[in-house]
């Protein structure tokens, strides 16, 4: 009897205690205090400056990465800014960059460069765009497209300003946000740097089509020096953008300028029959363009700040509601996710990306990048793991949210890596083509191999960025063929192939323009 009583006295307290323990543990897992953002190098990457809401001020940190206060007279970005036709800095955007470029720095509206050129009355806009693109890729004459030739002549002063501006030393473009968006304000629908605009880079890419078309017109009319002057300007602008700290978008603009200009240089070498002095100047500019840094600097600076700004806004912003699931379902709604989880993971992945893009060969870069891509896919599709004892539910869901959303926060680099390799290949091809022509002019025949160009015309045998081996080269009927990537006899793609002329001699120059080897003064700015 006594034993039974003791069992009853002990059993019910044990049962109540066990139930209370389980319920208490579950309640603690649901309602334990939300984790606060830890401002550190492992999470926010920057520890200062801080915005008024106590979160890192990523915008000011971004501006600190860039050169500031370069005077307009030596700022190449100012030469583009003054030609942009819209008043974007005064009406719908506000400049927070301290670059000292405002609407007052613009030329009169009649002197700005409106792109694309307006089509004639008997032509659709789409047809005019196609004409401009074709005229940017090969030599043509004014008689072929009179309306475009007239437009180029009417805008000669603006184009001359644009070309001359490339010789300015610095690059300090404005960084613009919507006029109603303070750079430290977190209340709204998107992170502060998401609406950031790059008006100068965007405008320059559009204006480059006009310079390319004019260079090919000059080429078609026998003015090799004038054609090179315009192409050299595009290469110089690409140099400045790629060398300056900036975003991947800006870097993509630089690669586009390099790619378009170097392909046009190939046409100039073959159709313009430039002399040795002009070819040597081409090599000087092309080699300077080839010396651009890897994507690592942009990834480890601007793009990291962009990604962390978006994650902080999404997970740690006190002015935002609780984070939602990508699907908007229970139980994501009731948990405040741990912001440190996605921030730490983003930094680790960005570190891997920075390492990958800095690897010396294309095969290694693509291999590591594929690992990153597979990891993001596996994280995004992972099942929700079971919760462990004494583990808050938000830890489980924070990890799930981080995996499901990480791919949208991190920059897409794979395409830009491919574009960078192909751009580098186009520059190497143009440089080697110029060396081949210099050899042919000096000896009367192309070299038996690329090794014969070293050291007189090239410092070393050129390496193909697409294969990490020597460029393809052969001679047939006294005419050389140079290619990057796949042998043109095995592949119909002719994009990265240059074929030499069949023994022409340079005609007498009839250029009305100054030689690009002599520095030409810029057009004076209006008072």
C-alpha cells in the first residue's frame, strides 16, 4: 500500500514536470527573443559609418571607395555628362556622389548628343537602328546612307567633344538616387542602393554607336587616321571605367566598349591599310586596354555592399515588417529571422567568388564558379531540416530563408566572366593583327609563325584567353588568318577571326583630321 502511494505521489509530479518541460521548451522555441544584428566584418562587412537607424550606411561606404572631387576639366566623366540630353540630375534624380556634376554643367540642349539618331521620314525607327548598327561594324560611304552621314556632320562638334574628353585623366561620374529617396532612409519598398543609377556609363554606351559609325565612315572614305582617332577614344573611355572602382554594371559597359572598338580596329587594320606609325599607336592603346583588373575588385567592393545592403534591408531593417517566406505561408510570417545567418553566408560566398574570378586560367575560373552555382541551387532546393532540442524555430527558418533567397541577393557573374574572356580575346586579336601587319609592311610577307613577331612587334607569343593556349594562326596563299577559340574551318562562328589583306600597300593619306598620335586640344567649353 505504501509503495503504491509513493508511486502515485512520484508519478504525477514527474508527468506534470515532463509535460511542462516539453511545453516550455516549445514555447521558448517559438517565443524566445529575436536575435539582433551583429555589426562585424563577418556579417555587415563594414562596422562604420552607421546610419541614423543604427544600421550600416552602405551608401556612404560605397562613395568612400570611389575617387571624389576630381575637377571637371580633368574628369572624363564630365565630358560625357555635359552631352547627355536629359536633365536627369535636376528633375527626377538627385546627385549624392559629391562629383560636382549638376544640370548647370550641361551644354545647351541644342549642343547635346541625342541618341539614337532620328530616322528620315521614309524610314521606320527600327530600320534606322539596324542601319546604325551595320554602319558601326564595317566601312561605308556617305552615299550609302546620306541621312546618317548628314546627322554625323551636324553633330560633329558634339562628337569631337566626346572623343577629346577621353584624353582627360580622371574618372569620377555621379551616383544618382531618386529625388525623394534619402541615401540613409530605410522606409520604403526597396534597399537604398537598388534604385542607384549610372547615367554617365549608360549614356556613354549609347553614344559609342555614333563614334563607331563615324569611324567606319571615315574608314570607308579613306581616312584611316580619323577612323582610329574615334576608336582610340572608345578604348580610352573603357580604360578609365574598368580601372576605376565601380559596379559590375559599369564593368560590363567597359567590356562592351572594348569589344566593339577592338573589332572595329580589326576592320581598320584590314581595310584602312594604316602605316607602321599608326599601327604602333593602335598597339599602344590596345595593350593599355588589356591591362584591366579582374572582376575581384568590383566583387569585393561595390557588389558586396550592394548585396549586404539588400540583405540588411530584407532581414534586419527595424522599419520593415517581419520577413516573409518567398511563398508567403505559415510559419514564416510569425518569426523574425536571424539577419546574421544570411549575412554570414553571403560574405562566405562572395569570398569564394572573389577567389574564383582571380584565378589565372579560364578552366579554373569556370570550375570554381560552377561549384558556387551548384551550392546555391542545392541551398535553394533543400528540405527544411528538423528542429533540435533547445533550438529556436527561427534558427531553422532563418537557414531556410537564407538558402531560398541567397541567389537573388548575390550578383550574377558567370555571364560577365564569359564576356570578359571574349573581350580580352578580341583585344589580343586586334593587337596581334596590328603586329602581323607591321611585320608584313617591314618584310613584304607575313611571318611563318607568331613567334617571329617576338620581340620586335610583340613582347611575347600571345595567349588565347578562350583556350589558355597560343592564338590560332595559319597562312594560305600569302594571306594570314588569326583566330581565338575554335578553328574557323571547324566552326561557322566568325566572330573572333581576323584575316589579313592580300598584299596591299598603304594609299596616300588624305585625312582632313589631326593625327591621333598628336594630342588634339579639346573644344573650349562655353562660359
